[in-house]
């Protein structure tokens, strides 16, 4: 490999790796978390949508239940109706009673926009019935809608309630027949002398489908309501993409959520049964629509990777050219000096490392004819310390800015806040808290607020495995304490006190004792054995770097540095019963 190629490869890696590794790691982690979140969230969302749809549609059809109860309560009126239906011509008294009965079915038809019509039929010799669309009695021969009667005769003795999808003909204002698409629900009933009848409730299909279309669904998501035979009664889209056999297998499936492949496409199925009407509410979501956010994230990641590669390549190319020119000049100066020839003329650049080398070479060869390079160890250490200090300031700020970017991106890709954005936000608060200000002392209320951000992150990690509560008087909130004083104590309780499969309670009690402030973290976890307690106390007294219980040891050393002998850390524990860690700090008033 040539010198230029080596320079280019080294410079490319220098620019590319710091950009590429975080981008790939964060992209992969975000993709994994979003994928897991998307499936669970869509399942919950679809289940809630089906439940809401089921309740709303059942509420529409419950109008028939009210009619049935009214018939039971008005037994005398409906016995008179039977008599009127069998008469050749109703009397004036009959007309008055008929008007009352008509008002009974006309009122809901007029009040409810989703009701197309209501019929009430009692078996009679004249095959007459009353309808919300006419003024008096109607006979089957007079009304163009007769298919309901055939369905009634078919199910008269075997079902109380059944539904079907129908097209009913009806005369418009111009006396022309037009077809209306409805969902008809039938309910059989009997009057006092056991005469059979039926309530026919016709619901506008267009109204229900419009309600379904108003729901917020995924791209390509279908909402269907099918009967017990697998026939689609209504839905938000007539093009379901499912065959009748596939719908029947969905109805028979034992799980409420599962995946199938239909029409060459993977689909997520959610379903819910309606017991009163023997319907099944089905949601069909194309799986590709579930991962829209993930696909968008991968696309953006790919674009960022490409841009990073292009930018790194351009920077590496320019730096390689500059380094190669400077190296050639250095070699030519060394060669000319060695052979006693005039040194090549060059233009120096103040900020160029190679220009500084060239100037040093010129000075040494012209004035002394030998190379004098002296490196001061004290200066080197000073520069290294300055660099380390600068890096320690740069890295936390870079991490904080990166967390803010992750929070914004995650919220954008999931269309709102979620558990991931909450965790990142709490971590950003903790990092900001650790960076801001020069003093290590903060008011107690500030320390408590930031400790709660830390607890919120642990809550996401451990779930319901621990409870935590605070006990203190509000008047203590203005006393100053060391920053980040509670975090290592809570972490110690969770890491060493939490048993697998169990739950731990942590109490943080803050109280004033004379001229001291006592901060106590108490848990009911595993506790500490006497042997281990002895080792911990030895480590607390030792000056050697800690290998275990780093949080406790660092906390004690911070207390000693800040307060000297006036501050103290105490540990008490009983194996199997819990641990108490108390910190005594002097109060500065």
C-alpha cells in the first residue's frame, strides 16, 4: 500500500469511526425498541378500538330491547292491536289506539338518525303490520319490502334474536322505487294469549360504516363485523382481501390476537365477540403498516450513514493531500540539509503541525546544523492533564446533547411521548443536574427532585419490584446537602437488597437532630451478614481504591472531604430483615 493510501485509510478511520459506531449502535437499539413497542401498542390500540366499536354498535341495536320491554309493559294495547289487525276496517276508537302505537315506533325512528325504519308484526289473517314509514296499517301485498317476512317465517320458532344484511326497496318522493342497504335485526315476542310476533329494526348500513370510517386506523387497516356464518355485515372498506374460508377460520381461532397470511400479505388479526348478537368484530392490519416508524428510522439511519461516509471521505482526502505535501517538504528539507544544498523555500501556516516541524527544522539546521528536540516531561504531563480535563468536560456535554437528540427523535418517530422518551428525559435531567453549577452543595429540595428522576429510571428497569416513599418536614428543604447524596444509597438497596421474584420497600427519612441533619435510607431487603459488614467497614476505613460497594465508599469520602469529622456515615443491618444507612451532616444556618 502506498504512503498516500495509508494516510487516506488512517484519516478515514479517524473521522468515520467516531460517527459510525454511535450511529449504528443507537440506530439498532432504537429499531429494536420501536419494533417491540409497535407490536404491543398496536395490539392494545386495536383491542380498545374493537371494544369501543362493539359497545357503540350494540348501543345502536339496543333500541329494539326498549321496544320489546314496552310491548311487555303494554300488554293490553298490543292485544287490541291483534284485534285491529284482524278486522276488515278499523273503527274510530281503533284509529285512536293505532295513533298511540304508531307514536311508540315513530318516536325512535325520528329521533335516531341511524334508524331507517321499524316494523311490528303480530300474526293475523290479513297479514298486516305497522311501520314507521307509513301512516296506518300496511299489508305485505302493499309494501315493496317483503323479504323480512320470509326471514321471520324461517326463524319464527328457533331463534329469539337474529340479524341479516338486506337491500330494501322503498318509494321516494317521486313514487320511484329506490334500494336502501340496511342491517336488519329481528326479535321474536309473544303477547298475552301467546300470539307470536316480531319486531323488525332496520339500521342504516351507511351510518354505521361512516362511523367506522371516522375511526383513526392504520394505513390499509380494515374493521369488519361478521355474523356467525362468516358473512360480512358491514365494515369500513368493502375490499377486505379475505376469503370466506379465511374469515371463518378467524372466527374459529382461539386467540384474540394472532397473525395470518392472506392474499400474499402478512396481517395482524385482532378480534372480539359480541355474545348477544353472535357477531365477531375483526380488525385486519397489514403488518407492513405497523413498522412505518421503523422503516422511516432505518431510512434516516441509512441516509445519515451515507452522509457520514461521504463527509469522512472528503475530510480524509483533504487531510491526506495536506499531510502528503507537508511530508514531501520535510523530506526535501532534510535531504538538502544533509547534502549541504540550499533549503527549499516554503510558506508556513501558523496552525499547521507540519509547518511547525518545518520551522523547527529550518531553525536547527541553519543555526546549529543538527536536530535539537527536547521534550519536557512536566510540560507533557501538564498538557495531558489539560487534555483529560477538557475531555471530561466535553464528553458529558456530548452525552447530554446526544440524549436530548434521542429524546426528540424517539418522540417524533412514535408520534408522541412513550416509555423510552420518558427514560431518556429523566437521564437527561440527572446529567444536566450533575453538570450545572460549580458548587457541590445544593438545597435539599433540589436534591430530592433530581433523585426522583433517578428513581423513575429505576422504576422502568425494575417495574413493580420496589416501593419508595419519602418522609420529611417541608421546613428542611432549604438546608444544603451534597449533590447526588441519595442516589448511591438507593442503588445499594436495589442492587444488594432486592431478592429475585420479590418486592422491596425503601423509605427515605430526613429529620433534624440538634445541629445535624440526618438522612436515612431504610429497606427491608436481604440485609448484610456480620462477615460482610466487617469487610465493608474495613473498606470504608481504607485508602485503597474500592472494588465493591463503590457508591458507599465514595459517598463517605465525599462527606469527609466536605465536612471533615463533622460528617458521618452509619450502616446497620440484619440478615434477611433489611438495611439502614444513615448520613449525619452539620447544618449551616
